[in-house]
């Protein structure tokens, strides 16, 4: 398998930009730290464990996970809880799209995901 299907979040107002995986790999030349396709391995990605093409259902599951996590943090710490990524807010500015990346890009992106766990 030379190409790996992933879902990334494209900026709704700038279709050439994608949500970065984290602040450390964001493009500091962009006001939102969004990355370009040239650095897509640095994008926030949804990847299926079986490496199948991510679906709308996968995206909705991901969205639900973040909503539940936000709910837990808010319940425990109140309305001032620190939430590193408000996925609901992200979804207002970004839309999910499917792309393919190289195996090398996938390996790098996988390391980024593992670091954030």
C-alpha cells in the first residue's frame, strides 16, 4: 500500500489550508497556524485503524468523542475548564475531506498522534 487514505480538516475560508495537528507543527506564517498540502503530514488527521477510507460516520464518531471529553472536563472543572481543542468550534471553521498521503507521511503523522496521547 503506497498511499494511505486519511481525513483532514480543510479551512472553509481558505481551501489551500488545513488544521494543524498541534501548535508545534503549525505554519507560523499563517494566522491560524494552518498547514498547506506541502506539509500535510503536519495536519490534524482522522485515520482508521484498518487503513480504510475514513467515512462521515468516522468523523461523527470523532466529533462525539470530543464532545464527551469536553463535557467531562466542564463537569469536573466548571465552565472555565481548559479545553485544548474545542472540536465543536473547529467544525464551524473547517470541513472534513478525504485525501491520500504517502506511507512516509503517515508514519510521521502517526508519531505526532502518539505524542499527543
